[in-house]
C-alpha cells in the first residue's frame, strides 16, 4: 500500500492543519474512509484561520497566472477544474468574472470559492452574483461547503494517482 | 449635539471597519438609531477578518494584565463588564477559567467572547464548557452575537458619557 504524504493532502485542501490531521488519521483503507475523515476534520477540527488559509490557496477563477496554489499538484488540479469554464469563456465574460471576483473579495475578504468542475463561465458568474448579497457568515459557510466538494474530488484523484482502491469493493 | 469620533466606536467594538462605517453613518439622532446601524454594520458589512480583529481586542476573561484593548476606554469598560466575575472568583475558579480559556483559544483560534456583564465566574465557566464542543463555524456565529451584545451595552455607555439622549422620547 502506497503511503500518503502531508503534501498530498495539502494538494487536496490548502489548510496546514487539515493536512496534518489527515496524516494523523492515515493510513486509510479506502477513499470512502478518507472522505469521511476529511469531512470530520474540515468541519469540526480546522478553525476559521485554517478555512481562510485553504481559501487563500485557490487561484481566482479565470486567473491562470496566480501563485496561490501551495503545491504543483494543486496548481494542475485547479487548471483542470476550471477547464470547462475556460473553454466556454469569451473575453467579455472573463472580464466580467474578474471584476465580480474583485468585488466579492473586497466584500468578504477572501476569494470566491466554487467547485468549478464541469461548470461554464456563465454558470459560475450567475452563482457569484447570486451569492454576493449574502451576509459574510453565510458566505463563509457556503465557501467551506464548496471547498469540501473540491477536496472530495481531489482525494479521489489522489487515490487514483497513487493506485489505491477507491471503493470498499 | 456632541460629535462622535472613530475611537469612540472603536471602544465599543474593536473592528476598524466597524468604527469607520459607524462614523460614515453618523450622526445618530438616538441610541436606538445607532444600535440599529451597529447591528446592520456588524452582521452585514464587517467581514470575517473584521470579526476576528474585534475578538482580538478583548482581554481573556480573568486576565487583567492584557494589552488587547485598543483604547483606554475599552480597557476600562472590559474591567467593569468583568467586575461581577472578578468579585465572585476564587483562586481555583479563576485558574480553571484561565485553563479553559487557553483550551478554547487553542481549538477556535480566537479568545472566548461572552457578554460578561452581571455574570459570575461559575456562570461564565459553565457557558464556556457548554460552548466548547461546538463546531468552529457555530462558535464563530455565537461569538459574533455576544460581541454585538457587548457593543450595544457600550454604545449606551458612550451615549450616556457624551450626554446624548438615549431614547427617542
């Protein structure tokens, strides 16, 4: 069985506390077990500073030049997750997305987090506009939920990449 | 009518954003109007960083030597708010409170916030133990609510100190 390293978990979620706790809970017998642990750690053990740290490890949607990602793997995964958005983007929708992203960050103090896999630029933009009027505490909780969705997808990729079984069967 | 300064509002709530927004909404015709504005600003406009900044401006309950307070006024008010707790504290309850405070801070990443006015040390300790198992996001929201209660009491003191009318009558 291949062992995971802290940097593997950091590629899934950019909170140092999350990665350390996942290491402490390792090894996992299956992806399902790892996902359960990840959920427990993210929502019950990682504090607000850890959440903000993880959010800060994401590039702004549409910003390929970002150095936010903590590992090369997470940079590659970010690019893959945003591939639908980028494929459907025009110069003007991309510009609008960048402007709304800046406005969002100005209001909430962290980057707009969305599980972008398979979503077009216009879908992402619509979601951003819908979430923008939220209270900061509400938006924080939604962002944390989206981060968890991203983490789950990335854990699956990690297990696949490491050649580990991804189900109990 | 006496004018408020930014430092007056900062004494009520240690978020710089809060104080600036309160200044922008000034002058207030009554305490009631100021309280309404304060609630709106705190829950809708101040972001999570501002909440953490405000929490950080409180001394730990039982720690009189703290330099957390941003203004001399807020240091005096903290002392007054904790006077019941201090009057009812024994060496051992105070020690227990300090230990639980440290544990709380370790888990949540910010100091335990409670509107302490009129509460004994044992009441505060019981509340701390009750809140400790909460998820970070839940505790963040409770702490923000307690901060608002403290802010409301302090706004009333501020209006009294400035000789302004505290009701619409």
